[in-house]
C-alpha cells in the first residue's frame, strides 16, 4: 500500500486577500514560505517523495518542504490543480454572493464557467491511481482545498476545516487495471502511526 498525505499548500497572497484562486497563480506570502519551512522542520511522517500541483502556491510549498527534508526534485502535475473557478476567479466570497447568491449554496459547488466536482475528481483519481501503481512507501502530495474536498466526498468522509498545511491521510492500493481503493485517515497532519490506525478502523 502507498500511504499519502494530501496537504493543503501554504498561504498565498490571494488567500491573504480572501480571493478565490482556482487556476490563477498568485505566489506564497512571506508568512506562507516561513510556515512551510516550519512544517518541514517537524513533519508528521518520514516521507519518501514529494508531489504537487503545478500551481505556484502548491509547487513552491512542496519545494520548500522537499528542500528541508532533502527529498530531491518535486514531481509536479496539473492533475492535482485546484478546481477551476471560472468567472469567480479573483473575486471574494462577498463578490460572488452578491452576483450569484444561489450558486454558493450548491453542493457540490460548481463555479460559473468553472469545473464541476466530478471533473476535478476524474483528473485527481487518474494521478492517484498512477501513484498507487508505481510508488510504495509514504508520499507527500501538496495540493488544494478543492481537491481534498472531492477526495473526502468520494470516500464519504466527515468534512472538517482544512487550514493551510493540513490535510487528509489516505491509503492507495494499485491494481493492474489502474483502479484505486482509498481508505481515509485522520483529516489532519497527525503522526503517521495515528493516521494509519484510523485508516484501518474505517
């Protein structure tokens, strides 16, 4: 089994401004870069490799962590991107609520002119199935809230807040047909022994 921590990236400048990012590419804040280094100084597990979304806020978070942990090159893929927010990109929640009051209440949420949750999940499942087939051990996957939420929905997990540099432990089981079966662990960066115990219990 491949164990993976799906980790939300560190704070970006648009997080600081409370703007919806989607596929936009704002950089990390200075505080976000510092937080990523601090996270890596006391990681919740001994990771064998680091992967990330290709968006700067995730890729730079991953590179900072990988450098501190001496894990070499980060594998970057567009398949782990945040949900495309379409017409909502760059807007605040108040902006969206004013212009599309009913759309924010949808579950799963579908941004105007953006991706559906099902579209996000399809590309993320493809990446995770490939990971399960070609990797063993413990993998850190730096990604986005929308990605983690779709994985949680697929698994039927309880939804909890996902602060920056927190996430969800999952177990990946590869098969010849590239199917992937997930078992959910704790929705935090808890120590791996606790996370895997929780995964076995579900």
